[in-house]
C-alpha cells in the first residue's frame, strides 16, 4: 500500500502542501507527473509507469514499509520514555480514598522534584547537619543582632528531627545528640523501626528541591513577621479539667429522702400533732367495744 508521498515520487510529481509553501492556485504544469497507463475502476486504481523512478521509490527513507516500521518504533519509544501512566486508586470510604489520592500526588511531586535536583538524607538529618555549619557563619557576621538571628536559625534547623522523635514517643533532645555524635552524614534516626541506621540505605530521603524551598519560604515568612507592625494569631485554649463532684451523703435512719413540705398531709399532721392521733384511736376502740 503506497502513501501519497510515494505515489508522487513514482509519478515524478510534486506534492502540494502548505508546509512546503505550495498552494493549488499557484501550481502549474511543472508539478504534474507522468504515467504510461492509468486504469480506474470503482474498486481500484492501476498506475503503470516507465520504471524511471523505481530507484527513487526503493531509496531508504521513501519506502512506505520502512516509514511504517519507523513510526511504530517511534511510538513505542515515546510510550516507554515519555508516556502517561494512569493510576487507579480504590478504597472502601471516601475519606480513605481522598487520603490515598493525596499520598499518591505527594509521592509523584516528590519524585519529580528529586529528578530535577537530586535527593538528600531524610528524617530531618540533612537540616540537623546544616545547623553545625551555622557557627562558622556567625563568626563572619558584623553586629550582635545578626548573630542572634543566626542562633535562632540554628535552633530551627534541629526542630524537624525533634518533632519526628516526639511523634514517635522518644525524647527529641536525646535523638539530636545521638545523631550529632556520629560523623556519618547518612546516619540518622528511623522512627518507623525505632533504631539508628543508614537512612539512605533504608530508603528514607527527601528531594533537595523540597528542602531548599522549605528553608527559603520559612525565612521569607519569618522576615515578614519581624517587619510587621501587628500580627494576628490564634491562641490555643487548653480544655479545662473537669472536677468530680463530691458524692451526696446517704440518708440516715432519722432523715427522710423527701423534704418535709413534700410529705403527704396526713404525715405532716401526724408529725405536727401526735396526741390528737392517739385520742382518735382511743375513741374508735371504745366504740367497737
């Protein structure tokens, strides 16, 4: 099966396309080809030439089958190198589905960032190692206020490692001192296994671009905070501790569960005038006799 390009080469004609700067209204007789015989039916078209253009048709780059194979290989390379992958995420509830979706998006963005600028040791260890370099920078600073800012920055660099240890139920200060005591830059605390090991070998790493952007954005926010006249923050209110009420005393034999004003009228009368009750009982007995 010939393409239209091969057909034009076979007939020694010129292809009229906009990409080539040719239009049909400007074409003349010189763009037409020649054929010895041409038979057209309702189902097929037969073109017979003198064979003078056979070498151009068989030349590499003009063979339709070769172009077709090249196109297939190009599509296959494109699929393997720059294709689009579709990840289908499923879950039993919408909350779980949203959580998985966000985790996959974070993983994809982290992978793209790692491809751009590489990776560093995770677990906050890279920032913790950088905090040791701040002391040398403080010696180059001019005034005391800059040195105070450098000290604040040094403390902030060790905070991620402390927070990871705190979330794992371990003392953050102990973890920081243990990591600093080792000179291996890949040595750190693995909160998942609760042990100290080579974090790069364990697969705990952060994209360099993410770490760099975090430092730049945090510094920008801190600078804006210091230069602002007023800042509105939310004060965290602690929940009040509920006190247990003292238990009610149990009634004694002489006390009643009901107040005196809630007793029946007959009971109140008996309590108020017990002598009249005795007189009534005596009259009733004398009558029965």
